[in-house]
């Protein structure tokens, strides 16, 4: 069970998120009066994201694990819908989807050893065997490579976010798994928002125009500084970090989030699409919202676990 009281640091920060979103809604409704404007759609998308995430996180640990498992499922499904797959691999794709509840089951029973090797070792070895037994060698390397990349990004990487919920926190009674998850989610998502805002205001020098023309040096630096400031502000509430580790965590999330976003942009450029889907109003698909987390979640998890747990 995730323990949340009205006065707990995690609950206070979560309440602050709702207040911030309410203020943003009022501001957007004043500066973008058109009902169908992109800003209004983005705000509606954020209300959906924050409401579902908050509900899942505060109900129970099991509910949160199911929620994160569903995110991995939707992300993998979206990814496999976008990339070319072979008809002969339908059975292999079934096993790939089945790995999602298994991966989150290891988290639920707190079996770190199996959690950390199940996808990068066992599935890495067994899925190509399943492909070989089918007997279709045409496009074998491409099929195996794209499937493994999807599993590592959409399932293995994202599942590190869920494992934060079950880290043993006995030595830090004021810190909860919920607090660590909130810290990672807030810094990752606000890093994206800050990069976008700073880039719009001051962006002149493009970083990688062929991959993501809207990303600028000014936006990246502004996002990084904003994330560092937020890390220092939120760390005492949600993490066991001191000032030095809070700065390092902020830098880690800022840089990793940038490259996670850029990697998915490269994928979409390769496929010739703008968004990965249309599930979230104003945001696109699930992949468009969790792209940065595929990089920040595993790096932040191992940084935190190595130093503190």
C-alpha cells in the first residue's frame, strides 16, 4: 500500500501540481480564447495525464504498478503499430506483449535480480529463437533488432519508474516510493516544458536541425537550469538527496531527458511522421509523452539505488 496523508511531503507536492495546472489553465484560457487552439488542447491533455497519474499513485501500490504496466503496453503497442513488422512474427509479438505483466510482476514481488535481467538477457536470447523456429529468414535482423529496441525502451526502461515504488525506504522514514516517482516525473516533464518555453522565447541556434528543428541551444540550456533549480527545491521534500546529489540528479535528468526526446524524434523522422499517435489531446501519442522517461527512468533509478538503497 502507498501511504499518503494530507500532510505528507508527497501529498503537498502533488497538491502543488494541481494548483500549478489550474493557474496554467486560467492563463491559457485568457491568452488563447479559441476553443480548438493548440495550447488549450495541451492543457486538456495535461489534465488527463495528471488526473490519471494522481489517482493511480494514491490508491495503492498495486494500482500504480498496473497503471505503469498499462503505460508500457500502450507505448509498445504504439511503437509496434508504427514500425514495419513481419506477418510471420505475430506469435513472437504475443510473447513480447506477455513480457509486460511478467516484468511488472517481478517488481510487485520485489525480485530485483529477475527484474534487471528478464528482458535484456532472457528475452534478448529467447525471442530470436522463436523467430528462427518459425523459419522466416527474410528481414530477420531488422525484425529482431527493432523488437528488442522497443522492449528495452518501452518496457524495460519505463519499468524502472515503477521499481522506485518498492525500493526499501526504512532508513529514510520521511521518504516514500511515491515521493521518488513524483520527483522523477515532475523533473522529466517540466524539463520538456521548460526547454519548449525557453526555446520559443530565446531560441536561435539549432542543435540538430535534421532531427528536431525546434530544439535550440538556448532551449536546452534554459531547460537544464530550470531542472537544476527544481531539483534543489524538491529534493528535500521527496528524496534523501543532499545539495550535491540534488544538483547531480537534476543535471542527469535534464541531459538524459533531452536525448530521450531527441531519440524518439529521430525515430519519427525515419518513419516520416509528426506524432506517434493521437491518444493525448495536444500531445500526440503515448510515445510523445514518455520519450524522455525512457532515458531518465533507468538512469535516475540506478543513481538513487546505488547511492542510497
